[in-house]
């Protein structure tokens, strides 16, 4: 199969990056403004071109011929936890993503955001995005996908936008349900027992559901906790103290009925990160990277469907192989 290339903006700590890599896409560049997240990307993928900077300053023209433009554009303009200013929020980067699509003319576009953008109040905004993509020659659609439907032990609904040329979009299908996801207890049992806590087995048996959506917080608000009161209550029903993060699993001396906190690595496991993926920065920064990520299995599922559609179109001669022009 023809190797597919990807230009990713707002890459964060690499959740979407990992998923797209697993779907067979090769990064020509990953753009991210946060220094700690950039350090995380460089630590785990030293071969990638990690560009630390503002997307507003990125010139898409050197990346002409890239197969996929992808990104997790900032969610505050549409998040129910914020003021939901939409296009009036200066952090709205959909216009920049559309500019880059115009400049580098990718074969496909994949953007993700919070499900708040799917609300009726933003219907005109969503239609405007589709209209502008249509003017660039793309056929596109929005879909809310739940991470728990794709094998992740967490609810985490996300709104995904996929756009392709009509010849390829006709072959695109959204990923279906991947079966029953692991429970929080199944996902974290070994980690909870890592320091010899005898109560880990019983804790895992009772943690028999999927997690609520992890909340990473912004640079201005939120710390290393598991979200607002409603989210912490949901965690408590799973036997987890959501008021903060622990530095280590429960010790062997912890009583059997101890209510543990998650470590950063446990939170990463709930997001679907592999154990080998390491995070840079202090606790709050590292947890923010984890909590704001798109779960890799979700990105992989969508990326794989994009790859199949592009390959099918090329096999039919409707989408010729592209030569990436970036130096």
C-alpha cells in the first residue's frame, strides 16, 4: 500500500498522533505550542519533526501533497465547562485549520473537538465549516464517537470531522463498535497491585464500570484532579478518590478498604496510552497532557477508515498517489 503522510496540528502529548501512527500514517510534522507536550513528543518519537510554535504562524504550503491534515483543535470555545463563545473565542482554531487545508491541499482532513460543538446552538458554525470545506473541493461530515465503543475504558465522547475529495469520501465509513471495553478494574488491577496492595483484587472487582470522561483542565484553571464534583462522584462510585492524583500505587501497608487515587500513569491507561509512552513536565502539566488527549484507539479507528477510503479511491484511479513536497 502507498505510504500515507500526516501533518498534525495541536498535537498535544500524542494521543491522536499514536493512533494515526497505528493506522499506518507517517508524520511529516507535529505542531504543538506547549513546551512540555513538545518534550513528550520528542522523548517518545525523536524521529518526528516536532514544531514548537503557534499554529497561526505555520505556513501550510511547504506541506503540499500531504495525505492527511489532522488536529485536536482547542475545545474551550465549545466546552460546556467554559463560556461557549464559539467563533467569538480567540482560541477557536478551526479557521486556521481551514487555512492550512487551503494551503497544503491534503487528500483528507480529520479534526476533533468536544461534543459541545454538536449542540444545536453551534449548528450554523458546523455548517459554515462544511461549506468552506466544500468550497475547497471536499465532502465532509461530523460524527460524535464514544471512546468506550472503541475499546477504551472511559466514556469520553468526541466530535470528529472527516473530509475527503468526493471520489474518496464515497468509500469512507465511520468505525463501528469494537465490542465491550475493559472496566476500570480490569484496566488498572495490575497497576493498583504494583506495590503489593492486598486489596487490589477486591477493588478491581468492584470497579466494574467504565470511567467518566477525564478532565485535563486548562493552563489557567484546573489542577491534577479528576474533574468537577459530578465527575468526582462518578469516580467515587468506582472506588477512586478523584480529588487529586497519587505519586505511586497504594502501598502494601494500605488497608483492604482503602480508596485509592489514580497515578498519572493510571490516568494515561484510562485514556488508552500504551505503558511505554512517557510524559514530560511536572505533575499538573503531565496530567493536563493526559486528560486533554484524544484516546489513541479512537484516532486509530478513524485513521484506519480514512486510510482504507484513500487507498480504495487510488485503486480506482480517483485519487492519484501524492508526492509530499516539504523539505
